[in-house]
């Protein structure tokens, strides 16, 4: 048996959908499919402004350009995140400052953020790990007190909520990813979110290579030209059409992911009670989108042995992440120790989770996890 870690869900009608777009002759971005997806997300999730982008990374880059910060200014983010979060900071000429995480949610620790704020701090970037909301109330309070922006890295978190509000729209800006590993995907893609009209207006310009083309297309100006710094971040119609088909099946995707997550929790709980592993935690203020499922093992040695055991059984697993403050490039920005991040990164193991993961394969995964621990006892 071979079970992958993740597998993108492909809607059954996708070929007909793509053929329709190709037949239209309109393949560039910001046309029919793009507009429909943006409007669909605005309506479903209550966002005021959604701008599709070519990746989650580009959404983060766009948000950093909107900060209007200066070289030497600082942005606080967790070390326990993908490199895109920090790269976006660096590409804007700013300095990443790495914070520790909470040992239950694996999200950025508001207490550690408090420790790291300086007169140079311009923004806080909470990363909603695994689709579980950061403690946004505390982070927004810190930001308000310091005159800082909150930019949500919601790459994992489409459909997740904090106290009933959809993530991505809680801070001043939010960034989604539609990479092939995400709950909804178009292979490569992203979205920039804001409820602020002025930020949205400038974001449209930056996304369109620094031109006011969006205003021209709306009939606000009679010609468009270069008016600001920018880049090419507009998603193509083909990818937007794929994403539209995915979003139309969002409820099904979420229901399947939740059922798999709950299966893992129910069947691994006895191992947690025996102290053999730690299960993920979803706090009362959060509703997850069940982006991924992880367990925390007692040590790196046990994690690595379990990973090898499952691999030999044909089950793909993965750890997450190599902390940025310990990486060859990121270590130059490290400021002291981040003990929770270091421990979690060395002991975390992700198990397969995707909508088409059959019950027989789930049972096989549980059987092998139990078999591993049975061999240790």
C-alpha cells in the first residue's frame, strides 16, 4: 500500500470548466473567473476586498510593500513557518525578528511578541499554523498600543475562524495560498485580503505592475500609466477557473477533512493518555479548517524512528519546519533562544490528510502507529 502525505482534490467537472475558459480566448488575469472568485470569497467569508495573486508568497510580498516601512525597520514573525513569510520581509528591505510559539497551538506566542517589540517594529505577522487561529485579540491589542500593522499569514487557514471571524480578515491585511498542498488549490496561486479601502486601492496598483490599470478597466480614468512601485501579481484566468471550481465544492472538502481529523483524534487518544504522544489542540476561540494533522512525539529519536517505520509501511509523513532561526540563512537574524520552537520542530510528525483518503487507509495508518508503539513497550 502507498499512502501520500497530501493529494490535491480535483473537481470532477474541471476539464469542461477549463475548456470553456480556453475557448473564450481570454487567458490573462483579472477577467471573468478572477472577478467571480474574488466576489465569491468576499461574500462567503465577509472580506471587503479580495485580490487574487500568483502565489501566497506574492501576497505576502505585496502586503510588505504596503507597509511603507524603511530599511532597518522590523517585522515580528514566528520562526516556525515556511521561508516565504521571512523572504517577503527581506525583499521589502526590512528585518525579520523571530518569535517563539505556543506549545499547544504551535502559533506565535503573544508573550514573546511583547518581548521583541522595539521602536523599529512596524508589523506583526501571525501565522495560523495548521489552520488554527492565533490568539488574535492579544496580538491586535499589542499592535494598537504600538501603532503596528497586523498581517495574517493565513496560507493554511482558508475557512478557519477566530471568535467567529474568518481568518485573513481579522488583521489589517491577510494572505492566502492556493498551492497544491492547500485545502483549495489551483496548483499555484494566492489572495490578498483587506477590509481597508485605501490599502486595497494601492494593492490593486502594486498588483498591476505599479499602474492604475484597474481604475482604467473600471472607467475611472481614460488611460492607464505607471503611478507607483509594483510587480506582476495577477492570477491567470485558467488558474482562477480551477480555483472557482474548487471553491464551489468547499463544503464537501471541509467535511471530508474534518471527518479524517476527528478519526485521528478518536483513535490516537488512547496513545496520548498513555503519554506516548501529544495530539493537536484547537482552542475554544478557534474553528479550524483541518488543513493538516500532526502529532508531537516525546523526542526527536522517537519521531525519526516512527517516520521510518511508517515509510517502510508505505505511509508518507513529514516534519514541519526546520526553524528559520536555525537555518543557514535565517540564523543571521536570530536573537536568543526559542526553546518551544526548537522542541516542537524536532518532535512533530505530520500524518496523511486529504479529502480522498479512504477509511481503509486511515485504519491502516492507525494500525501501524499503534504497531510502532507496541514494539516499543
